[in-house]
C-alpha cells in the first residue's frame, strides 16, 4: 500500500473508537507525513525504515514547537503499529519513533478556576435569588462537581438526571448528535452533592426552556431553540465565572460600563474561565480533598490526570502532602520511636 492509502485505511479503523474531531486531528498530523513520504519518493509503506522516521522527526522538530511534535509522534507511532499489525511493515517502526523531551509544564496551561473562586461563585449563586437555579448556575454546579467535559455536559437529557439518588448519567448517543469523547468508554454515572441536585431540580422546574431538540430529546441545559451548541455553553460558562457577578471587579473596572459583562465579550475578562479551566480546577480540587486518583479518573473519564489536569499551586501541593503524611505515614512513626524497647 502507498502511504496515502494506508493513512485512509488507518483513519477508517480508528473511527470505530474515536470521535470525528479526533479523526480530523489524526488526519491533519498524518497528512504531513504522507506528503513528506511522497516528496522523498517513498511509494510503499513496506519500504519505510527507522531511518526515515527519524529523518522526518528531525525536519518537524526544526519547524514546530516540541509539544506539537510530541502529539504528531504519538499519532505516527500508533499509525506504525497499525502497519505492523497489518503485516505491511516488519521493521518494528513503532518502537523506533523518537519523541522530544517536553517539560510537564509545557504540555498544558496551569490556568484553572481556582477552588476559592469556584466555591465563592457557587455560594453567590446559591444565596442570590436572581441567580439561583438559572441555567448559568446549573451549569456551574454540574461542571464543578462532576469535572465533566463540555461535550459531556451538552449530552445530558432530563432522563439522565436521577434526582432522588443525586447523580447524573453520561451516555454516548452519536446517532442523535451527542457523542462522548471516549464513546462508550465515556459512559458513566457521576454522583453530585445533594445541594447541587437541589439546584438542578429547581432549574428544571422554573428556568429550563420546555423544548426538545431536532431528535425529539429533552436537553437538560436547553436553549430556546433546543439543544445548545458547545459555543453557547462556553458563553454560559464565561458569564457564570465573571467575578463581578458577586459585585467585585478585580480589574478596577466600573461594572455597569464594563463591556466584559456583555454576553459576547465575557470571554475577554481576564478572570472568567472556560469549561476546560473549570474541569482542571475541579479535578485538582477533588484530589486536594483526598478523593483517590483512580476515583477521580473514573468520575471525570480521563487517564491523563497528572499530565493535563492536576494543577495544584504551591500551597495546595504542600497541604496535600501534609494530609497524605497524616493519613498514610503517621501510623508508622511509633515503630520508629521504639528503639528504646530494643535496648
């Protein structure tokens, strides 16, 4: 097979377990590799050698940032493994794919919704009659206490809310336009605090638009037209996290005249946060609260917590270490102090 034919076959195979947005990312990364192969005269993937892979790596490393090269190499390694499973290449290419040495801090931004800001915003919405149980409030509660991706929050229907048992259920429904990032592996129930479920229940009863989407489903975080787009929910998120909603502007702005309070400009406020920032803050907070990492991983449907999501600041990091010491190490101190008995 030619590199181009192999790439198309690889993408077809990956569609079985990846979302379309992931497929487009793989296409973009491998397109560059295929074009390079064609430019240097590699017409069959069976002719690819480790030397070729390393030469391509050197060229890409000279052109783009290390983090981008790393992502490209992960995809290329998976592509090479696919070729090996097909028997299209027997040179162990996957094990020879090089990777840049990328510092953990370079891989993702440390920006997050800090727990103090998040809890203050939640308290404000819970105590303010005008803000209580609004769509912004319901979104904020669910985003913080589930740590879910924006795509997951968008999938929620009324039927996915279990009010008596205080949990919501994320379901993969691609046939009606609400896929989960990890498809069926992303399906899971996630418990929320009773106070959060109370907010969601009140929102459903008093502020939710009584609409159905084009598939006849009843979206939870509905817009007037039906199921909101991801961009609509991002706008809801930015507005829900504006610090001036609590009456205080940390940037010295005159709130009534500040354009950042406008629906279309809330994302420009330096203190407003995106859904990803809420997810990062939530995961960090859950870990700070002592929830085991494997439990957080299941709740938030990710196995990349340390790499992308756990972003404790210095105080949080030392507080967490101290708590771990008390919980897991203090019990052994007595045995260290028993030398007098040995004498």
